[in-house]
C-alpha cells in the first residue's frame, strides 16, 4: 500500500463497547448493570421473536432478576409513527436502557427510540447529521444478521410516514453504548437473508474503500472485511450451521460498519434509500446486492488501483494483468459471488419499473454518498445504472 505522507485525515471515534464471539449475548445482564439501569426495553420484530432469538436474551435477564418489556412490532425500515409509539411504550414502562435485537431495522429503531426518549418532538425533527442534542438513553445492540453494521454505526434509518421516504438520523450520540456481537444468533438466518445481508456488508466495505475520502484506518478495516467476505459468505449462505463462516461474516459486517462511519459510501447506497421508499419498498439488502456490481463497473475506471486491491482481497489472481483488466476482475468476482449465493439478477421482480427511474434518481442525487463516490455522476449516468438493474 502506498501512503500519502502529506495527507491529513480524521477518523471519528467509535464509543461503542464491542464484545464479540459465541455466547456474548448472554453477558447482557452485566452490561445492563454497568450502565446503571434497572429496567430494560427490548426492541425487536415479529420474525426475530418467532425464530426464538429473543427468548435466550430474556431468560438471562430473568435469571439475574432484571425486569424488562418487549416491543416487537418493528417493521422493515420502521416508520416515524412506529418510533413514536415505541417511545410512548418505553416511557410508560419507565425503562432506562434500550436493547435492540435483530437486523438493521430493529437496531436502527432501537437507536431512534433511545434518542427520542431524551429529546423532545418527532424523529423527523432530527433527520440529518448531528441534530440530536441530548444524550440518548443507553443502548445495547445485539445483531442477528451479518450485514448492516448498525451495531457500530452512527446512523438510524427509518421511513418518514408522511412522505413515504427513507430518511436517517446521524451523529456521534447515535452510536450504541454496547454491541454484543454473538454469531450464535445468526445461525437460524434464512439462506436468502444471509446472502443479501452479506452483500450489504460487502458493499459497505467496497464503497468505503474505493470512495474519494477513504483513509488508512477505514481502508484497513474495509480490506479485512472484504477478505473475510470472500472466504465466508458463500459458505455461510450454503451451509447455514457452519460456525466458522457465521463468525467470519459477523466479524466482517462489524468491521465494515466501523470503516464506513467516517467515509460514507457510494452510488449503491445512494440508490438504495429511494428504492426502499414510497410504494416500492425494495428491501435494502436486495437493492444493494443487485446494484453493487453495476455501480462497481461504472466506478472502477475512476479508481482502478483501489479496485485491483478489492480483486486481490477477494482472492482473484491479478499479478498477470494490467491495472484496468485487474480492476474489472473485481467486478466479475462480485458478480460471480452474487450468482453463487442466489442474488436476483434484477429488481423488476421487486416492482421496479421504468416509470420509477426518474423519481428514484432525483432523490438519490441528494444523497451525501454522491460527493464521495469515486466517479463524478450525472443524473443520466445514474439513470443508466438503475435501468441496468431492471
């Protein structure tokens, strides 16, 4: 790796206390006590509860005599009204710590609920970056998917119910206090979700590493994440009870989540927000998984050396190739991986039509991920990328 000795950069602090490994979720009671809390408010979704992933957590709370309440109505990309409802339930329960259990929607909802417990008004009042003024209630994030990295992210993504548009609250106060990353809780994740959320983790790492503002600390975390995903994603998707693969994928997801906080991402994530909005509501991980190879193909000419690094991290031999050819091999490797784990070829099956393109692109162009994307992008170019995903 070549280092620019004249470069000045900032790496945002990650105040989350991260605990990683099989069985770490069972340490929740000790963290609740260390946070000075007496009553726990658990935020999750019906699917996670149905899979039996909440009961092991509540059972250890019961064993330690810690009271809790459960809010299990989280939906994909939870809406602003749902967050307000959960905040009312939290206040009625007089809970003093929030525990999110689930994928990105549950963890993001938990973070928003914790913030609104101590800040007045609607979640829509805080959309943007660094608008939350009062420290949220302590939050413990327990991920059950290996994809979003929300357990170490400063963002909470949800839906503005009035506009039916995905929005986000961001800032250093939004980090969870504690992340309990237990690969055991990912073992029952269905193959399709393992595949698409794994591609989301890969996109975090690739878009972080290749964008204009990536610096050495984020780059090192992103590279390690890409290497882990190259080894373990297909194994985790095809052999769900492969403990080593589940460990490797959750580790990759968490590392990619740490990497992207200071850098933002790129075009795939710019498109994914509006693709999950309005009546489209394409699942975030599916939108990312389908758009990522197309976005990489568009971008690789702007940062070919970076994409060569990506190819190398994915285990692709590049020593016999020129830079441009080797960077193209990164795109092929991601396409091949997506095919191997059953990622859909396009988004038409999820409702995307030609008449959606204009509105999706108009909204995507407002994203903070556009300015850091490695290649300057016009509306017409972004529309062409999106049309290739039909």
